[in-house]
């Protein structure tokens, strides 16, 4: 069967680009990527490049969440889409990250949704209809990716957080997320002093890319992040 992509815009400004069957629109993906935008951006800023990637990767579903709009201390309190507050660029300020926990919870929720098959619903007799609208994707087929602040969120979440307890008991899996990989573009490691790798996630592949002349996040931030993460895995 031939396939195409379907773009869905949700009420919370999450954009989902899914490969579907050309005849009946049923989902055809066998892997999922969650891509987090940078400070001041939204999911809309990544739609065009992700659609290009989707054409090259017809088995992958892309999920693009949008951060909540909130004041950012570094930008004189101006409200903008932000995964957490940024107080300053020095290492001490980088330890605060108010709002990071809420953003991690949201990303974990997206991962959990991908891990559970979506059912059509109950039939007239009140029994569960076992027909799937969307397949269940194992965490080993999921990638967390992000740009700048979104990359920082992806790195911290992917390496430190644990799977949903119900899913863990069901699959007898390690406690960590154990993702297929993490992609960090022009990002860094936030809360470095609190960073601790969740059991089972030590071997998660990490692709960390950074421009040598980045005027916003210096490339040294990537080097320091790599050193710290490498020392703990």
C-alpha cells in the first residue's frame, strides 16, 4: 500500500506529522520522534524541515510540541514560548531552570501516549473494541530531539527520567527510558549538578551537534556537556 503524511494541529499547539495509508488514512509508522523547538519559537517553525524529513523517513511519526508562553528573566521578563525560565548564561544560573520539571512531565506524557495503542472505543455491549487507531511504539523506537533550549530539555529528559511505572511493571523493562537515541542541536546540559543517568539509559546514543560560531549558545557549552555526560555513563 502507498503512504502519505497527515498533519494534525492540536489545541495545545502540538503539531503531529504522521505517515498514513493513502487509502484509509490508517497510521503506518513504526517509530516516533519528539522534536522540541528553541526559546521564543513554536512548533510551526519546524513544520517545513520536518515534512522534508518525513518524506525521507516514511516509517516515522513526528511530534512537535509547543512550549508554554511565560516570562523569561534573561530577556527582561518578556513573555515568550519557553520550556523553562533562563536567569542567566553562567553555570550557576543554569542550575535553576524553573519550569523544567513541568516540561519534562509533558514530554514524558507524549512518550507514554506513543507507548500505548489507541483504541477506537467501546462497542454497544460495553466491551472494549480491540481495533487500534494507532500502533504501540516501544521506547527503543522513540527519539527525543531538540534545538537550543529544546535540545537541553531533550537531553535532560531522555537521560534522567524513568518510564511510566505501569508500563515498567508490564514489560519488566529497566527503569530508564532507554530510547533509540537523543538528538541535541545547539543545546547544552541544564541543571548539570543535579544530572544523574537513570538506570538502563547509560547506553542511549546521543548525537550532539553545534555550530563553531554560535553567537547564542557557545560551543564550549557542548564540550562541557559532553564531558559531564560521558563521565556518568
